[in-house]
C-alpha cells in the first residue's frame, strides 16, 4: 500500500460562517485505490499558497510511502530544511495529510481509527458548544448582550450540553497583550452573571479569550470572574510566552486552558513543564495530527492534565478529534460546531446526541465526505481564516468581539 495522489479542496461555509472563512481539506489516494480525507487548519498564508505547501509536503515527504509509516513521515516533515522545531504552516499541512492517512488505514483494516489508537476508552465524548446567536437574535448586537447570551446558553443546555463557551472580553489585536478596559471587565462579569442565573448549575461556563491580555491584565479579569466558577480561562495571554501562564495560574482559582495555536508535543510539553496549564486544547489540523496528539495526551497524564480538543474549523478535523478523544483516558470534552453545512459535508455521519458524541463504528474516520458539496462551495476571497485587528483596545467607547465570524467583506468572496 503506497500513497499516490493528493487533491485539495478549499471550501467556504455559507453565512454566517461559523468555523471560519474557509476550510482546507486534503484527499489522499493510494496506488490500490483507497481514499482518505483530512483537514488542514493552517491560516498564516492564503489558501492558494497553502495548496502549494500541501502539495510540496506530500510530494517531498509522503508520496510513494506506506501510509502506515506515520512516525517516519512526521520526522521527515519536522526535520525538513534543517529545522526540527514546530512550524505552524508546514506542520498544519502535514497534520491534515496525516489525518487522511489514518482514514486510509482504518478503511484498509475495516476498523474505525480509534481502534488503531489503543481501542475504545470512552463510550461517549462530552461535547461543548460556543454560544452563537439564535435565529431571532440581532447578529451584531449578540456579542455584547448578556441577555441574548443567557438565552442562547439556556437553549444549548436544553439540548443537553453541559458546557458552554463565550468570549465577551474585547478585541484580539496584533499589538500583543493589553490591559482589559474596565468596560470589558464589567461586560465579562455581566455575561457570567446572566448565564449562570439562566442555567444554574446545569452546565460549566468556559470563559474564552484570544491571548489578548498582559499577565497582570489577565489576573485582574480572572479574579473578577471567580465568583461564577468558570471551568476554564482560555488562552488569556499570547501563546508565545509559556512562563507567564504559570503566573496567572498561581493567581486565580480558575483552571487555565490553552493550545489552539500550538503545534507538536514539543510546545505542549514545554507548556506543561511551566506548570501553568492543566487543560490542553490542541487543534488536530495544525498540531501535528492524531498520532502526535496521542503522544501529547500521554505526556499530559503525567502532569495530571486533561485534553479538550479545539474546533474552529470544518467537520473532518472534528471527526479526528472524536477518534483521539475516544482512545485516551484524560479527555475532558471536545468542542463542537453544529451547523447544517458541517453535517451535510460529512453526510450526517457523526452527530451530537443530548450533549454527547458516540464514537463512529464505521471504518476510518467514519465519515462520508461529500466532494460535490465541497466543490460547489469554493472559497474565492483573499481574507485569511481568522485575522487580528490592528486597532488597539478602545478604552473610551468599549469593544466588541464578533465571535470569530465578522460580517463578510467583498474580498471574502
């Protein structure tokens, strides 16, 4: 069994675009005709540039190789060009290709991927959801409305979710960490208060940020939120200074979570050694793939840390997350995005039932990827998957974070 060809799909989810402006999928085909699908969560360069990178990584390091040799192919990519250090772009390309290899291996053996990773540790996976506007909500006003957030939270809990995430704490900017505006602190407290009053103790609150604070600013905000007992405080400072996470962890009772912008066990291991993080949030489409994050989960066990795979992408990365989660003992929960387009793209093959996900029993990833739907929804824009704003935090007029899906510009296609 040898890897023969790669094909890449750049897909634009229809409005409102939950999951980002576009998703990047890779299709691998073996010489004997077995097909596997993966997803690349890499957004530092344009989709057009990523296609070239994906093809180069495949042709240089994987073509004509046995898909079983995942460790060897990883070491080739990790060492390419005399590097041997994490590279989000190249490792993102490999991550999606690696996921596709597991899909192939499962299909070749007529077994689900989780069965090749040590078997079924968990009969079901706890899911969590971000709070998105309900159909009658004003989409722009939602992100600064504690009342609408509370209504969305109650709707999610009624569907069975036992954990909900929201992030009202202002903008993420390319300027690095900043002190939160008092309006951002007040709004964050108001969100927690309204949501907790609406749902009581039926679900955990997951407080998201996007690395936008200084260490002292993050501590100020965390201490203001403590009365509402969030389960985690997500990535409160930029992800490039591991040591500072431990300073925040020492100063708040809220567990610190991070990892969506990290890659490989090297970065996750360093983060664990600093002592600041007890909940890891890898994005499997950029972190090195399934096998690399299986190793990371084992390392996390030593530090008494848990895994909560991140998702702001398409449904193939989600499927990979579920297989990893099924196979490890220290899974906390997995992020989920429920939109009709997410479901249709994989043939409704994995579902959330009353807040939990049952592992697929079908071979490979257990999904039915619909290439026709992918091809009918190409991304033609120039914007990146997510982008940080240049303007600084507004201390006079307040701030509004638009939930990772700002109104589309003409350049978005």
